[in-house]
C-alpha cells in the first residue's frame, strides 16, 4: 500500500495545490474526460502574414477574409444554391458588415425578408466554422449581449418542427425589436473570429504604408496573435525606448516615403521643431538628393514650398542620423562596423570620399552642421532638437501602448506547432556554418544567439532609464536594425549613405547573408530546424523579409518545401519588383497552402463592387491524417495536465491526499 511516504515532498505539495481546484475523484475524472475530448478535436486553423508595412486596407481585407478561408466555407455551403453574385455579396457582408449593411439597407426593397434569409445563411456559416471548437470555446468567442441567442441558434436541430418554429420566432423577434443590424454585425464578426484560431504576423508591421498604427490597434483587439519582430518593428521599438538614433531613423524613413501622418496624426508627435530647425539651418543648402517620394495620387496636394521644406527636413534628420550612428559604432567596437564610419572619410576640397580604399565623387558635400575635424558631434541645436523629438516618442501614450504589445506578444522568433517562425535569417558563414557573435556575449550562434538577442532587445525597454543595461539594449536594437549580419537585417551593410551621396550604384549593394543561398538546400533546412528542436516530418521554417520576385519566376517554396518565404510585396512600393501583392499561409488540420494575392484596389471598391482580392491558392503539403489538437503544442500542454490529474487520482486512491466531498 502506498501513502504519503511514497511521494517527494515537493510533488505532494504540488498535488495538494491541484486538489484545491479538483477536490475529489469525481472532479479530477471529469476534467480528464474533458481534456481528452478537446485533444481529439481537429487542429485549429493558423493564418500567417508577413511584411504588411502599414498597408492597413489590404491587411484588414486579408484578415477579415482569412486569406480565402471564409469564401471557401461559403462555396462549400452554398456553391450550388446561390449565384456567384449572391456569394460575392455575402462574402463582402461578412468582411465589412457595418459598411455593406448601410448600402444594402438603402437598396433592398423588402428588408425584413432579406434579413430573414441572410440570418439563416449566416447561422449555417457559424455552425460550420465553429465545428472545430468545443461549445465552451465558441460561447466565449460570442458577443456577450447575444451569446445565449447565438448558442441556441447554432445548436438547434432544424429537422425538428418544434425547434424550427422556435428558431424562426427568435429571428422574427430580433427583426421586430429593430436589433437586426446589430445582431447581423455581431454574427459576421463571430464568423471572422472563428475562421482562424491563431494569427501569426511574421514581422514588419511598420514603415512604407500609411497605417501601421491602425494595424497595431487591430492586433491589440485580436483574440489570438503573436508577432515575430521584423527589422522595421525593432526600429520603432528602439525609438519608443528612447534611442535617439532610432528616432532619427524612424523620421528619416517617414520623410523619405512622405509618410508623416503616422507620426503626427497617428501618434500625436509634433514635427514642428524639426521643420523650424530645417527651415533655418538648411534654408540655402543643396537639397537635390533629399527630395521625398510623393505618389502620383498625392502630387496635387503639395506645393513647391511643401516639397522644399520636406526635403530640408529630410536632409536635416539624415545628417543627425549619420552622426548618431557614428557615435554608436565608436561606443560599441564589438559591433565590428568601423568601416561604416564615413563622415570622417570625406575630402571637402575635392568633394570625394574614400570607401574601402576606393575614391568616389560625392553628389553633395553641403553639410552646414558637420565639423570636418569632429564630424560625429552634434551641434548644440541638433542635440536639443533630437532630445526634444525623443521625448515626444517616449511620451506618446498610443505609441507606448503599441510597443508594449510588441514586447509582450512578440519575440525574435517563435517555435509553434512544428514550425520555426522568424522574420529574417539564422546567420550563416560563407562556408555554411552557423555564424558566431560576440556582441556583449561570448561566441554564441544559432538558437543560443537568437535567445540572447531577444533578451537583450528587451533590456532597451525594461531596464532602468539611464542605466548601462538600457543604453546597451538600445544600441543593440540599432544593431538588429542595421548591423552586419543581424538576424533580422541579414545583410553585410546598410548603404543609406552611399545611396544619398554617391552616383555609382555598384557601391549601393547590400550583400545578403549566406543563409539566403544555403536555404535552398533541404539538408541545411533540416539542420537549422534541428537546431531549434524540430525533427518531425512536417516541420518548416517560415520567413518574411526578402520579397519573392514572382514575376521573374521565383518561388516562395525553398529547401524542397522545408522553408517558405511569405513576403511577396504587401507594400505597394515593392509590387513593381515582385509582380504580386504578397503571400499568406494557411495551416489547417488537413494541409498547408500558400495564397498569392494580387494588388488590392481598396476597401471602397471592395464594398461597392463586392470585389475580393484576386488570389491563387497552392496546396503544397498535405497531412498524412487529419491533425488533431493532441498533435499540437496546446495538445501537449493538455497532456501534461492530464498526467498531473492522473497523479492526483492515484494520490486520492492511495490515501496520500484526502478527498473533499463537500465541494
């Protein structure tokens, strides 16, 4: 007979704590049965998106449509009973219920009958998308004000005449009480939510497009999401942490792409101090190389005076940035980037610069704030300006809320359900070995270095303000953004300086890390996966960062299907190069499928014309059997809970712990 003496004290203590939640054999047994039942449900659908770069309308559409998952369900249910036009309208209604409903209510003559028919259809869709989940999980996803009603409707047996009447009466009452529009909107939102169990955003939410802050608001409200930091995300994380260098970089990028709305309107950061400084100091300077990019649609909105000031601001912040980057490189010799100290290599008399032993003519040497004898020191005015701008970033409540989310829900990489998700690369040497780093650490590579880099990035935000730990953390974030072979930059150098001042495009080259050559080899991908503990047959590396040039025949599938690149040009600025408007990935219980998207004409067009994003789907890997939750990370966690409860049952039955039958 076993008793308390057969248990280690710490194990018995844990079981006693567990017994407070499950006080007797019946309670523990019931929970084991429940957990086993959950394990046998199909695996939930995962949705992977990467490199959205502020394109919030396209992002919102792909999120609402779940990259075609919602339309697939509609075709499955109604493909033989509804016309193509009716299906298009129903899909648009689910994607944009509030906006589409306004249009329908204006145009439909018999609104009551339309509501009745549409409710029937939406309830059928709800039944289908909720079938993978427990009733409890579905109930928690429902809007509280309609949870009881929706629960009744999606679990009604319509073959039963009495139940059918019950169902019709509920719908009639909703319409009679003038709650039809509210109820319909909540139903559509529920369908969107249940269509995807988990969203993975594989980096680069920020920069280029106009609405990264809108995307962040959407992510904050998402029911289940994780983010793998991209280089552009790390840039904003550093700016919010108080890095003057990364504040300058954010402003440079925003000015370069004429994307100041996110700074001023989105985050409430005034750029007037920069405008005043630039207008005064760079009033008579050559700003030819600093013209901002203005789209054809926006050309009429900007006067020549506006364009001149924007170029002056662009040049002013660029020169501040080059000085601050130089200070960072000098402060951190472990970065190994002394060759990127370029301001001191300028010959102002000949208007040339020497880079790697080669002399190049410069397009511009009109730098009124640069002291050739001390080129990396800010003038007092520059110092005061960047300090003021940095304070504004630190005190933007909305920006800080968004960055806290990136830190709490994000990481440098994530291992999830057999897949390794990372934005950039696992740095490799030219010989094909894992590259080692000694940047505040001792010769780390592979997973060990990525873990170290993740922890160090967090020091920039969470360490005490003014501490050496926080300062190094902020410097390290800059290295992640632009450092040689950084795991989320993945290049030898960032040639912003050369692109501004040197005409010879050969010196603009930013050589990629060897990873981007070796990842074509299945054996290399297997070895990289094994580095992160992934050795099962259906494991993959899922990458963003480097746009796939589809129009040149490049495939997003690398390494014999072991690695997938899902950056296909979400950002409009990249679409001429890629030929498409991005890839997304769907991983459900049956297969993995890549979805290639055509450019999005905008929400107004989608709503008015019931137009979806034109997409091409490629199923590239099917599961041997339909995957169950038991085979997922959550399933393994559930199994650990089951094992603990089985141990508790044994303790009850042996008398090691006494049951409590009063609870």
